[in-house]
C-alpha cells in the first residue's frame, strides 16, 4: 500500500498561513502610516468580535506549532533519508496542517454555530445543488464521499480563510486609501479605487482558497478525474460548501432576500460557477501529459474564476450606487432586476462552462469507449458487449437500475450500482494505460477477428501479444510487484507495468462484484 504523502496538504496550509501573516504585517504598517497608535493590529480592537481575537492568536500559535513540528520532521528526513521506515512523517504533516488551518476552522465554526437554525434551512437546497452538479457527468461520476469532502473544504477552510482576509482588509482599508484631499473629486476617486481593489482582493482570496481544495483533490484523488466534467463537478461542490456557510450570517441579517439570492437563483450561478471554472482547469489538466500545458490550463481556470467573481461584485456595487438616489427598493428589484444583472454578467462564464462540459463529455465518452472495446475484445468476462451498451447509455443504465430495484429489491440495486462503478473504474484505468504507453498496443488477429465489437485503430495489427493491454516487455502475474523476481536488480517502477497490474486488480474486483450481485438477486 502506497504511503500517504502529506507534502501537498502542508504546502497549501503554509501558503494560506503565509497570506494571513502578510495581511497582519500590512495591517500593522497601514496603522503606523495613519498614526494609529492604540494597538499594533486592528483585529485586537474592541470593534471586532471576540472570535476574531481568538482566530488572530490561533494563527500565531498555529504557526509556532507547525515550526516546532517541522524541525524534527526535517531532521528525520535528513538523517534517515528514504529508508525512514515507520517514522510518522505523514502524521506530523497532518498535525502541522491542522495547526496552520486552525484560525479558518474557528471562524467557520463560529458562523455555523451561531446560525445553526438557518443552517437547517439551507441544507436541503445545498444538497439539491450537490445532486445537480453530480449529474453533469453522464457516464462515470465522482463518488458522493468525494463531493462531500470537496463541499466540506469549501465550508470550513475556504470560508474561514476568506472571512479572515476580508476582515483584515476592512480593518486597514481606510488607512490604505487615506491622504487624499477632502474634495468631491478626490473622494469619488478614492471610493472607486477602493471598490475596485476590494472586489479583486476578495475574489482572489476566495478563489485561491477554494481552488486550493480542488487542487488537493486533484493531487490525492487524480484517478477519480475523468476529464473536464469531473473537475467542474468537484469545483462546483467546493463552491456550494462555501456558499452554504456564507449564506448563514447574511440571512441572519436580512432574512429572505439573501436566502433568495444565495440559495435559490444564485445557488449554481454564484460561488459554484466561480469554482467550477477552476475545477474545469484541473479537469483539463488531468487529460494532459505535458506539465507546461497543465500549468497553463490550471492558471487559466483560476484567472477565469477570479475575473468572473470580481466582475459580478463590481456590477452589484455599481447597481447599489445607482439605486442610492432612487426610491426604496421594491420586490421587483429583488425578484427580477438583480437576478437579470447577475445572469447578464455571468453569461459568458456560463457559456464557457457549458462548452467545456460538452467537449469534455465527448472526450470522456470516446476514451471510455476505447477502453471498454479493449476489455470486451479480451473476453475475460469483466465487461461484455451487452454490458458495454448499458455503460455507455445513461438511459439504459437508468432503466436497468429501476428494473433491478423493482424486481429484486434495494439490496440488489446497491449491488448493481457497485458493479457499474467497478466497471467504470476499470474502463478509466484502461484509458489511462492506453494513452500512457509509448508504443501503441495491438490485438492479435485471432482476437480481432472474433471480437463482437469493432476494435479501434490503435489495437489493429499483427503481433504475438496476449491482449490489447499488453505493452512491451513481460507482463507481471496478478499480485506480482512490477520489477520483482529473478534477474538483474530492479530499477524505478515502470508506469505501464503498474497500470497493467492495477487493471488485473480491478478486473478481479469487477468479477467479485458480479458474484455478489448474482448471490443477492438469486
């Protein structure tokens, strides 16, 4: 079993903590510039609630705890090297990450705890949103547990980080834009610059924190990505979790309006849409083999998310300024005008997201079809021709599930769901192996001639190869570690051989799931 790597989690936690420390120092410098000598940091003042004081000291203590833990971990790494045995480096990394993320968890927990009743009201709509974003994947879908992990990151770390950064910004903003002459022109210029800076700052902090969660899922569960659609679903899930906690204090202040704007018409067109753009970048990166291109598409996703959120916030601030000299707002303003403004501003992002989803779904369908054709051609029973037609058709899959539920009960329905999920995992692994090989695999003429389905081009051609997933070199037996056995000393593990070994394990899993289904349905 591969050891869990805590380095990505530690790196993200350190980056978020560093951003907080930079804001603390900026606040201190701006207060000195404005000759505010009461306190070195604004968040320690009486104007802010107690929870901000607690978060402030939690950030200081968390950074110190992480530093104390980093010193022995670094010593272990230098002394023991690769042969560190049972030394608990992953556990040290996880504890250090929790210490660094403590202030964000405190702020998010305070928002949830003080508005628990509103949380119960908003949970059904958020659950409906998660159900909807999971349905954007027509074939292999992200498992529910992974969607819930993504939503939990958005509701805790991402929200707490953004709330803390916004509090720092609100504290030192007056001092940062002080010094202009007290004239109408200078006041207007000051207000416009402050508004623009605030929208870009808030959007950047929120999307970087939410995108960090998508990035961690990409690093730890990359095999769950089946193209752009998976990235969109996971990004939207992070945004929905963030939106859930963001709704609570706003609904407590203004009630129905913020519930309507954040949990009804803005449920899938606000934070969910912003982070879906980031997720689309990670989903596209999962299909690319060139590292430079992966970095480019991920950066484009981040920039698209930040720009869309900043533009949306600026449009509403402009609308509030226009309405300031008008009569009191009416229900038409809440129910019609503001939703239309949000739709108009976000329409380009919605179109881009829809096009990415369409093209990504087509690519996923082509890749899974290629891998399933190979499995059917091998004739090992993991996937048959009839099963492939069901796997590639959402309508047939739904009809099969309903038939099994009606005839054999819920236990058989669950067993069938596990069979389909295992077959999709097998197809996704086969897709990775096919496109990760340097030499295109081939199918023996006898297999190609008897195959019930047409075999695509990469499998055509002669050659004494035992199956379409057999690459150059010997194929390890089931359970054998690639590179082990007699012969010269084994070098680095071959990714092709690792993929072939993974396929053997997944085939066994599919056959086991089929046996369970037959036993339950009997």
